[in-house]
């Protein structure tokens, strides 16, 4: 979503320091999608490898022999993943993962 580096509460504007006496982990970071483009619909499109018309336009280009790992960190609840202005329900994510597997988009 990219709302930390330039947040008014950040003591070091334009930087993200995630450990005591740590260094800036934001510098040089490539961000593919941010702001309003970070939403459930676009997340599922990226997983399915569908054409994107926003952000970097990058999507998952995996095949039947690939191992796909998705790390999603949020403050959601049971059965939902939280996005800045919306939520993704587990049933929709599971359906996407099932469809991806059926179409040979990953092995694990």
C-alpha cells in the first residue's frame, strides 16, 4: 500500500527503519502496486496471471512445475484478508487457488 515512508508520524520521512539502530529498508525498493491499486480484485488478478492495466503490470507467470509462495501480512480476521479499503474473503481466495491449480499454474 506504501503508506509508511511519507506518513506524517514517521520521524524519518522517506525512510523505513524496522529495527533499533537499523538502516533504511525502503531505499531502492521496487513497488509494483500501491494506493488504490492494492485491492482484492487486483490481488487475485495478479495470482491468476491476468493482464493488469495499473501499477507495474507484473503478474504471476507460473506453470505446472512451479512452487508458489505467497506471504500476506495484515490485521484481518478469521476467514478474511484485510486490504486498505476492502477485504478478501477466504472463499474467494480458495476458489482462485483451486482454479490456478486446475489450470496448471503451480504444483505446490
